[in-house]
C-alpha cells in the first residue's frame, strides 16, 4: 500500500519534505524494491493560495494518523498530531465525509470544520472557517435588523396613540390635530434619517441583497445587486417598470431551470444551479464572463431573501486546480491520469460503435545527451518544443500525453484499420527528428514509436499501454528512430525475457558465472602477449551459455553493474598468477559508464587483487561514445592517467570515426572478425584490413586481428604488417584452470600443433 510519512527535515537540503513510498512487486509476487518520492509541502500549499479562508480559516492535509502533512492558515500548536480523543478521528470513524464544530482547544478559535477522506490515498483534507467570519455578516447587519424593528414598533405606537386620541373630547380635536401634525413631521424626519442609514448600510455590503414579500414585491435591494446583475445605473425600485423587471427576474430564479433565460434578462444569464436543503443555490454566468452564486431562503409568511455573490475568482481557482490535476505542468499536455480516462472512454466508444483506436508510445532518442550537454533548463525547453510539434501532428479528437521524463503517448481515435496509423507514425518521426533551436543552441534528437491497436491488441487500458510499450522496445532494438506494431510474438519474447532475468538474478546469488580466457599472440615473435576475459554462465539446465545470450538482459535490467564488477575483480585475481608480460583485457558495457562510479570500481578491483594497473586493458566499442561522448572521453583519460590501457573493440563495424582515434586515448585497435574471415576470398575485405593496419601503425597504435582461424588468414595478416592476432587458430576460450598451460607455450607453431 502507499505509505505517506510525516514531514521531515532533509539532511542535505535543509527543507521540509514528505516521503511517499510504495512497494514494487515482481511478476511472481516477490519483493522487487521500493519507489520513494519526495514531495515539498510548499508545492501542495501553493495550490490553495487562491482559496478565501477568511481571517481565521484553515486548510489542512493529514494522514490517517492525524499527522499534518501540508497546511495553510494554522499556528504551530495545530501542527501536533491529533490525539485519540480528538473530534476529527471520531468524525471520520462515523463517516468518510462531513462536518462538525471545532471547540478551539488548540488555538482558541472556534471553527466550522468540513472534512473528506480521499478514496485513492490515505489522506484526510479539512477546510475550516472561524465562527467570527461566518457570523460577520450577521453582526455587521444587526444594526439594520434593529432599525427595522424600531420602525415597526414606532408605527404600532403611533396607531395606538391615534386611536386613543379619537376617544378624546370633540373640543380638544383641533388642538390634538395640531399636535399630531407636528409630531408626524418630527417622526417622518426621524424615519427618513433611519431609512438613509439603512440604505447606506446595505449599499456598502460586499454581497447583493434582494428581499421580497409573498407577492414578489421588492422591499429591499442594494446597489451591489444592481452592479452584479448588470442593471442600468438609473435602476430604482420606485420606477414604475422596476418592480415588473425584478419580478420577471425573480420568477426566472424560481422556475427557470430548463427554460431560456434570455426571456428574462436582456444581457443573458446562464443557469448552472441546484438546490440544497431549505436554501436554493443557483450559479449564473453573465455575458461578461462573471459568475454569480445566488442563494434564496424563504421567509415565514411568504417572501424570500436572496444573497448574490461574485464567485468568479473562486471558480477560476477551482478550474486551475482541476487543470493541474489532469495536465503536465511543464508541457501543458495531458498527464497519465487524463490519458487513462481518455483511453477508458475510447474503449467505451469502441464497444458501442465498433470503432478502433491506436496507442502510440513514444520515447525520445538521445534526449539524455542533449539534456546533459545543454543543461536541464534547456532540456525543459526542448521538451516543450517536442510537445508543440506533437500537437501539430494530431487531430483535435486525438490526445497527446506526457507520461514520463522523455516519454509521450498519443491516442489516435476513430480509425478503421491498423494501416491508418502508419501515416501518423511517419509524420511523428519526421517532425520530431527535425533539428531544434534551443535558446540559440542547435539540438538533434530522434524518436522511437511503439504502436498497439485496440481492441485487437488489448481490451483494457493497462493491457493496451503495456503492449504499445513492448512494441516500443522492439523499435528501439531495431536501431531507434523507427516505429513498430505490436504482435503476439512480442508477448512470448517478453515472457522468456522475464524468465531469463529472474534466472540471472538467481545465478548471481548461486555463483553460476565463470570467467574464461582467450589469449592473443604476437605472430612475429611467436609469444602470447595477453588474454581477453570472456564471461560464461554455467546454467543448471542448459550447460555453458555465452554472453550473447544474456548480456543485453543484464544491461536492461540493471544487473550489468554487479555482473561487470564481479568479472573485473575475478579476472584481476586470476591474472595475478600469469607471466608478468601477459596483459589482461576486460570488456566494458556501455551501461557501465552510466552512474559515474566506473573509475572507482576499476581502481577497487586492481587494488584489492594486487594486479598491476599497467597490465590491465579495458575494451570498449564505439557504441559507448554515442550517448555521452564528453563524459566518456574524460573517463577514458582518467584510466590512461592511471596507466590502464584502452582498446577499441570491433573496429570497422560501427561509426569508425577517425576523430575518435585522434582525440581519444586508445593504445590498441581490434579489427572485427567479420573482415578477417573474408580476407582470403574478397579483395575489398583484404584492402580494408590492410588500410586499418596501416592507419594503426601511422598513429602508433597496436593492431590486433580477431577471429583468425586459418593459416592462410595469418599469412595475409603478416604480409599486411599485422603483428598481433587472436582466434581459434591459436586457442579457444578456456577456463582459468586451463589457461596457464596455453600461456606456457613459447611459439605459435607449438600452440597450433597443440
């Protein structure tokens, strides 16, 4: 299950962080490791800056133990974990969502607390507002209520006084009338003053207010209502047509769900409303884009009170949060969550309308090299440019998502057949592979594409994505910058690959690997000058297995580091017992250059074994130079600084760049056996080998021919000036216990005879 830690202070960064971890299960249910993600609490809190919490409000995210993970608007006392008797754990135990009144025991502020427990994660979110903020409107308007009550009382007293005076003597009527007229003028003046105060109070409220009687006659309306409803500035309820206009507007509020609001307001009001308890809640979007929330409460005896609030900013904040939850922050493309939802919808349409759709899984080639060369900030700009190009490649009905660092997925909707995907795949290859200008620096990358078509290649979202990923793996294996469709054979190959990976891990634990050695000879002086270490796997069922069968699995699974370190250490230990003039050559995988600890590994193996560094030679292929040339050049120079030799293996089969020979510190070139095997019957191969030998001699670099199997081949090599050779003509690879016998021979002829 997902585990979310308490906020902890980072030892390196000195910043607060939250650790999220989940166990990784192997296909057989075993333990495969732990994925850990560090989350900055400030990143979460920034999402809620736009939420209006009032002066004493809080917004808190806690785990199920009541520990605060991220918060806004809380004091230090509130950061402590909630105890067993706290209100929140008790409320959550009764229902996963609800509300209660907080007693303010932590900071002295009473609040109305609303909470909800996440369905997907072990988290509880609470939003609270202080009672002072909730009752602020009431306290601000109680003067108004008191004034209205006083006016009503005054009117009742006037009526009583007038009735009493009617019972007085007729002789006092004239005098009474004079007194009443004076009193009426005085009371009218007081009433006018009170009414003016009431009007000012209503006009300075932040919300609009409309109060009506049972006949929909408007008794109270403030200026904020007129502004929010975009009514004319000259609007006043005393005008003959004002009551009719508001009456129609209010009737629309009562009955307009499902009707055309344009019948009631010339500026256009869109209804988005619903009801909640005894209060009716409507949301109206005006033609200007402003969104209003209108709450209507019925009064006893008829009539109603409406409050009108501008919630435009709140709506925008909610929309922004929703957008962030479904889109990649860097590129603005759909994220994995939205992509899964779109694929689920596509499956629903496919079942209902018999339509197909395709998933194109994209991985950028050489992006890591460009990112390291230009810098991570420029790498982000490059990803944004790639995202924009992908948008231009697809239709509006399609979806482009970023699902990883340099991984993208395209959902191509509504296709008739699998061949309809080919034009899009070719367009993506051409568009993404075109040169880029990143902040004034040129950059060139490629892209590999794996394609799966639903529902033929999968009937669930997870299956179709997994199968597209398998096709991507095949495309990268074909040389990259290509696309490949999924087929069922890939699934079987994947199963075999997974089984082989499990067996490799068991082989490391059970010590099933061995190091064999094949010597190479100076064919002029007839003596052995070195041995190449070759890995063998003594499989419990299949016997001796060569590295071609499993090295690529070790590289992809991350086992090559452990395996390469073991081979280097064992070979150095074995070579300590060889004659002092015999060198040891150990092959390095390109994957071993990733991570930055190769130099330390080699130095440790040499130091612990006691083997002389000047007798060690590391063999690499030109593939190592493709991904990160500069870092590789620095590493190789460091090896040469330690007097460790560097050999370029399989020369002639890769890029064979003369720049590499000129700039990199090679002291040996090994001619690939594919050229040596043809020198006796193809003149072009013989010419190429002769040119390689001449090139090496001119550069002062030793040349070793690989794969020599016949005397005729050796004679031609000697005639071309080659001095060193390796192959079955001299010796097959042998275990460490048998190689000493070969090394004890002194002449080539004796070795051949043996």
